[in-house]
C-alpha cells in the first residue's frame, strides 16, 4: 500500500483528507455544526485546551469538517500545514497582518486581485507598511526591488484578469536571498496546474470560493505551507480575529474538490479552444491566455504550470458599448462577478475583479474598459464556441 501523498492529483482530490473524519461507517465526511465540543474529564479538556492533546474546543478555533477541508488542500498542494478562512480575502489579509509591522516593506505586482490591491494601496499604508508595486511580468524589476530588502514578496500568477505570468522560481530565489517570505496566490492556477511551494514559495493562498469549490455555492479561503511555525502563526491570528470557515461551507468545498482534477482539465481545454477562436473574431482587439504561443510569458507558463487554466480575457473593439451589446446575448454564460465555477461565467473587469478601482487606476494597470473576463465552465466546447459565434454575429457596434 502507498500513502495518499504518493497518489496522482485526481486520486488525491477524491480521497485525501477524509478517512479520519468518517463516522458510523459513513463514506462521506459529515457536517458538524456544533459550536463547542464537550468533555466530562476536566483534565482531558484542559490538555486539549492548551494543545497538549488533539481535539476540538470551540468552533472559532477548529472544527472537524473544516479540518477535513484543510487536510485535503494540504495533500493537493503537497504541504505540511494548512489553515482555512471564511473567504479568500480573509486568508490574504490575515496572512499579511500576521507578519507585517510598521516600517516593513512589501514587494508585489501591479495586477493582483482587486481586493488584494486595495490592501496594498489603502490598508497597509495606513499601518505604515511601505508597498513597492512592480510591473507584472517584469521579473527583473521584481528581483531588483526584492534584493533591496523586503519582509514579503507577494505574487499572484496567472493574474486577474489579464492572465499575466510571473516566474515564481526566479523571483522566489531573489526573495530568499533577501530573507523575505514568498507568498503566492494560486487561485487561478489551482493545485492541479501549479505548485508554488515546489517553486520556492513559503506560503500558498487560495480563494476556495473559486476553482477549489467549483460550484459557486460556498465562500472560503485557505493558506498552506511547509513551515508549520509560519502556518501556526497565521492560524493564531485567525483564531483570535475570527475569520473562521463555516462547517457548511467546508462540506460544500470538500464535495466540490472531489472533481477538481476533472473540472480543471476540461476548463483548460475549453479555454484553449475559446481563446484560439477569439483571436480570429473581427470584434476582438486582443486575447489574453497563457496557453497561446504569442502570450508574452507563454514559455514561463509552460515551464511552471502543468496546464494553462480555465481563465482568459479579451478586449473588444468599441469598448464598453460592445461589452453592453455582446454579453447579454450569450446563452450559456452567467454574467456575474465569480469565476472557477462549472458554468461559464463572463464579466467586464470594471464590474468584477477591479470594481474597487477607479478608471484611472485600471488604466494604469493596463486593464482596458472593454476587457471581458471569461471563466470557462465544463460545458461542451462546441456549444460554448457556437454561443459566442451567435452572440458576435448579432453585435452591431465595435467592428
Ligand atoms: C476571488 C479571488 C480572491 C478573493 O477571494 P474571496 O473568496 O472572494 O474573498 C483572491 N484572489 C483571487 C485571485 C481571486 O480570484
């Protein structure tokens, strides 16, 4: 018999993290909504409370269903420790606030997720933390700024929404030399396509709301790492500050994750086909997908990812007017601020990922107002292509 850690990703997605939580012969992990866990033995209670013995005390700290979720992600990312959160943004903010102090410096990229960007432009400067933004995709600049000294190098690759790629290994090396912590938001790639820990990252973050859950019905976030001390420090911040994952969300996310490998592979196939088609459409000005050979960082993507993911974006001629005309014509797509779901989901960046930014800020990040983000679902690619074809055929503006 081999251990689950030696299994392939699709097997891990199905089996990992579940066995220790099954009860009464059930084959599925139960939802345990209990807020507190009782003890008749006062000494045992005390031992669990001070962490000398395994067990649960209070739901803000730990919960069995939530722990099963953490264990599955841990195995999928090949990490030694994981801690979960109520949302992806809670995972990101709690992780940053665990380690940053006034006077510290963070190096990051210009196109992080909109909410993350707000932490860097608004909340960290309020705490006297200096944030250095680098041009996304300019790995030399990232290295140079990191070498000047920083507490944290924070990356996200591929980025939201223009799917730019950063060379994780190259940038992590420079950060290590500077004694910095390397944090990577791996939401877009998923553990199926990219393992930042293996490329030198210290901590990997997911918005579990997206691909991990995959069904757009539960919010969650998670941080994993190999240095248990780091992850325990983040857990401590979370248990006190309280952005805990709900057991019902953990259950839905666990169930969703069982099909992660299947879904992500289909989504990547659909994305490649849609991106290739969009390049030939006369209404389309530019297509952004790391799987396209003319993507500026295609080679790096090929080297550090085992698939190019289900996210792409494209800019239409005629800007917002074309967006307004085109998107309502799609039959098999939700027009919503979500991604990673089994349904194809579309939306303009100015309404979704970067709604928090001003038009000037979006322009500075290289995000055209006519940019449409597509999260490819698991539908049949032929139907998706046909749907876009009929929608473009009926569009009057932007040609
Ligand atoms: C959605 C998203 C987040 C935030 O996650 P929430 O679960 O919505 O809080 C962070 N990073 C990326 C890349 C995302 O797509």
